[in-house]
């Protein structure tokens, strides 16, 4: 095994993060999001169930600090040296009167990082208030500042190597969706089909395998499709049922989303009309999307179509996507909605998800899209029309 990208790739990412740190007046950055840790160094393990951080300084190398039994993953997923991998003792795991962040703070202090201006990620799933509290207590001379999504924003523009990885993830997404199409029939249990879909995601292709997607695959069947993120059940699929699949593919933790809709039996006119509007909306989104376009303008292109059909969608229609770990594959930066005036950079990759959750039923259509200088290219390639199953 080896890191998925070259040393130069990771060096460029580190340079970008340090430049952003300087712009915020930060000397040190404490990273808690495992997706950001992975993007910056390649570190990959299911190790974030216990406290884990990456410490980045303007004058010191990135250093991973995590559970001792997980430290070995750095040897085959990163280019970090032994000195850049600091394990905390197993005796600190889930103790009532001790916390791994105390060890982390002591290590930072021993490296002369007390008295510095330290940024930390306050709004990530994996850096708890307790951990931050212990770090601050161990570094009383430091000034602490919320760095927000500093690293995530550096991830927005993808390198050619990252886009190639997302193209592979998109191929896997298509295979997963084909598995759904091949298996959905009246009487088949949702859980049985989902087991085949997950197997297809992990199996990948003969040339490259897949990983677990950061957002678990979803099946929205019948009445459950009236909400956005229901979990599958052991109920069988039924005749005259509209089913939306929100799946995806993942390669080296890079995620591509893909959603499509199926109907068993004669499709109702309401479904066909809504699907027609959604498909037209996707086409207008693609026409509006290019480097320099504002997210709100892309959303406006979609809204124009919805207005023509008298339809409403209150939620955003997309976001940036890339490296991700459960529970989310979005990068938490741009959103396609009326008030987001962020200009799209060339080589951003976004997931446009046009979900219409109606009264008692729903449908979805999505694409993972590469934003280019003068246009946008769908990385996911799969027929968009509602798939009709005779029953």
C-alpha cells in the first residue's frame, strides 16, 4: 500500500493551508475533521471514533496524534516520518478521569507551541468541546481562534489527480445504480437489494476497488420518499411504487454522488411531469455552471424552470464534494441556493441533487459535476429518465 497521491501533491496542499493560516494570523492549526487530515496527508483509518488531531504549524511539520493502535496506518497511507506520528497511550482510551487531549496538549506545549495563536475547527463532528477544553487548559498562554472551514475551503479546487480519482468514484457509482436497477422488483425486500448495492460499491471494477461511501446509500420507496434521508427497511418493493435511489461511489475516500428514480408499473402523470421539469432544470443548471459563475446564479437557472412548472423546492440543490468520511460526503463550503454568491473556481467538483419530496411520494435526480473554464462536465454517466419496470 502507498499514499494515493504524490509527495508533491501533498506538499502543494500544505503550502495552500499555511498561506491561509498566515492570512488569518495563525501560527498553529489543530485539525479534527478526518477528511481534512486525509486530504492534507493521506492518513486513512477508521480511527476517528477516539480523539484524533493533526497539528500543523507555520514552522513545524504536520503531526498526527491519535490512538496508539491506529498509529501504524500512517506508515502505509502517508509520507509522514516517525517523528510526525505521535500515539497516545492505550490507558487514556475512554477513561473517566483522563482524556487523550490532555496528552495532546502536553505534547504541543513540549514543542514550544504554548503562547502561539492557535486555530481550531469548532464545527466538525470529531473535535469535541471536551477535547478543545483540555487543549486550551494545557496551553494557557496561547490565543485560541475558531479557524472555521479553513482547510475545507482549500479543498474546493481539485487537482488533476483528484479529478481522476473522482472519475473512478463516478464509475463505481454507475455500477451501484445499475445494480439497483437490475434488482428492484415487486416482492424484493429493500434490505436484500441494499446488500447487493453496497457489495457493488465496495467491489468496484476489475481494475480498481471501491470504499464505503461517506453518505450511506439510501432507498426512498413509496411514502418514505416524501422525506429526504430515510433508511431502508425489510419491507418489499411494491407495484405502483415510485422509488428513488441516492447512491454513489467512493475511491480512496473520494466520493461521487448519483441519484435516480424508478417506478414499478404504470407511472402516474404527476411523476412524469415532475421528472420532465427536474430534467429540464438539470440541463439549465449545467448550462449556467462554469468557472466564475456564482452559486446563486446557478440556482436561479434551476428556479426559473421550477417557476414555469409551478413547483417548489425549499432546500439547496447542491454542494461541493470530494474526500469524505461518515456521516457526510459534502465539503461544507459552497451551497447552491439563492443567497450564496460564491464564484465557482475552475476545477471545483460539485454534487447537484434535485430531490423533489412531495406529499406521499418523491423522486430524485443528481449528478457529480466537474466545473471547467467554460462549461461543466458530468463525471457520473447514467440515463436520467425515470426507469419504468413493467409489473
